[in-house]
C-alpha cells in the first residue's frame, strides 16, 4: 500500500512538473518573440524571470539587451549585475554608468541604490570610500560623455 502511494505521488508530481516546464517554455517563447520585435516589457520580463530562477547569465543577457534599447528597469538590473557580479564579470564603472542611465530615465530604485550605496562615504563591498568616489566620478564622466 505504501509503495503504491509513493509511486502514485511520483507520477502525479512528475506530471505536474512537466506541465509547469511546458507552461514556462510556452511563456518564454512568447516573450522571446516579443523581445525580438523590440518590446521593452518583454526584455524586462525575461531578465526578471531568469534572475528569479537563478539563471544569472541569461538574466544579465536579457537585461543588457533591454538596457541597450532603452528599458530603464533593464538598465537598473544590468547595473546591479555589474556591481555585484551577477551573471557578468564585476565592473564597478559599467555598473555605475548603467545606474546613472536608469536614474536619468526615472527608475527610482536606481536613484535609491546610488544614494544608499554609492553617493556616500561608506565602504561598498571591498571598495574603500576613496576608491569608490574616484571610480564613481569616472563613471559620471563616462555617463556625461555618452549622454551629453
């Protein structure tokens, strides 16, 4: 009796799992098609979806693609990715530049993040306050050069 219950439970959970995977793939395929057509929201959703599943390289890929075409939330996500080495190699300068771009486009979380972690005299990760300030000034110059 116990053996039959375990086998039945495994069959039901396997069926549910495969249905979830099928549903996930269907949603991803729809989002990828919309992203190929230039949908900012599709890029944002794909990046969030992959980051949420801990597929960081894929999340960073979609965040970068969305950021490149002007999605403020994607700019914020790729900025965080560079600052914390999530799916990409850590790059403080690029992370700050993307955060500044997101802030300029009105992404409030980018402004809050910059104010809390970057625009102050505290240490950020292993960056001393002095090094952080120097790198952030460089990021501001790059941002101003790219954005007038």
